[in-house]
C-alpha cells in the first residue's frame, strides 16, 4: 500500500475523538506491512519506533487520528488529521532499512479535537528519554506545500467558562416574590462585549460568547437561574489566566449587586502551543531546503488551540505549519478536504527535519 492509498483508507473511515478504533487498525496494518519499525499498540493510541543502538537522541513525531462532526450529521475529516497521520506513517515507511543516527518515534494520538488525547499518551515520556517532540498542521490560506513557522507561540491557549447565577423562582404573575437573573446576565453580557471589542486589536486574544440562558420558555414562571458561557483565548497561558480573572470578576460582581448566587466551571482547557525558540530556528531550515516556500510568521500563527501544548512540558517542542492552499476551504468547514498532493511534500519536509534534528 502506498501513502496515497493509506490516506484514502483513513479518509474513508473518519471517527470521532477517542473512538479511533478502525483508524488505529488501518495504521497498524500499514506500519506492519510497509515499515520495519517496532509497533506498540496501547489502549486508544499507538506508536512505532525506529531505534538505532548508537543513536544520540530520540525524536518524537506526533500525528492526530480524530475526525469531527459534520454539519447536519455524520463524521468527516474536517481538520486534515487523516493527512497528518498518513504523512507521519509515510515518513516511517521512508525510513525502512535506513540509518539516521537517532531514534525516531511516530506517535499517533487520539482525541486532539476535544483536548483529551495528549494526556493519555504521556506514558511515552516515561519509557523514552525524549529530546524533542515535533508536530505539524496543514494551514488553509497559505500556498500549497509552504513551510510556516514561528519561534514563539504557534497556537493559542483557550478555555470555556460557564458562569451560573442562582436567584429564586416565583410565579410569573408575582415577579416581586422571586429573584430573576436576567438583568445580571444582561449586564454581564454588555460588559463582556466591551472586553471582546477591546481584544479585537490583538492577534491572539479573543472572547466569544457561546451560550446565554435565563430560565426556559415557560411563560408562567419567573426564573431563578441563568448562565453565560464564553470561550476565551490568548497567546500564552499567563495572559489567558489574567483574562479569565477579569471575566469572572465582572460576572461575580454583577451577581453580588443583584444578590444572586454565583458559581463557574472551566471547560475544554488548552495550554498554548509554544515552540522552543532555539529548536524552531534550527529545524526551520528543513523548510528552506524541502518546502516550496518558507514563511516566518509573527506569533501566534493561529488563534485556535492544540493539545500539543501539553507535550511541551515534557520535552523541547516544535510545531510547524504546512500550507494547504490559498483557495483551500477553512479547517472544520463542511467543504474542507485534506489535499492529497500535500502528502509527498510533507514527507519530504519530515525526512529533512529528521536528518538535521
Ligand atoms: Zn481541528
Ligand atoms: Zn487539527
């Protein structure tokens, strides 16, 4: 099976985060048949190791396996993880019978989209002394096959905040007997929108109101509960925590003013994906020799988040981008398909990066 055929198989069997069962089987078959790497199948994740007795370092190349829900139902590979996994497996196949002077481990991670997968792969770092961990993502809007990098933050930190207000329910005919959180929610929203507007001039920080609720459409009831949910993001974990603090303060003080109870939950937290500056500078040379163009970007390169951020606590990390075409539909849009032409281009860059790492 060649790498195009591998991609076609992965593409045809998209699976949601943490349910990548058939995807793992496809990758296992390919690694057994097309590479001479040692295959390790774990519970929900897998890796393949190219080991050399006189290797002086260990490199991990990480690829994701999950797909996403399709608008209107179904599942599809709307982020290109089918392509990332095929590129990594194809690179593993290209190492067959070769010596590169280092150990290279190909890690196939589940559940990136929901931020749940990286954590279950952490035992890898107990088994190997990992010197560096690398990953890439295709980037619509950049020329097909271009190499995109920064020596700083690649992808932003983000989290969801659900802020809940508790008052007292009463009959809709006697609102004066209850404590309705609608005013508090409105005040909170209006202040949060001002923060959102003030963040628009920054490259990496955003506040998006994702859900608002006060009571239900039950017309006989003056509701006693409400909530405002937001997603916040920032170019590093520290700025994100400052923003979180500001948002919570606004909600809590409006609740206090109205005599309401206040609680909050944090959902889907992602660390920022921050590159090791020295490693990024050094390995970006692979883009100069092996990619069709080379783009140094201001940090953060993208505003979305990646659970790769968790790995950068364990080893030096470098996350780079590969352009998937200027006319390519955006990630997660219904029209998105990983461009097959990118497979060989990506493998060429990975091989060069392994060589100079
Ligand atoms: Zn995605
Ligand atoms: Zn993705």
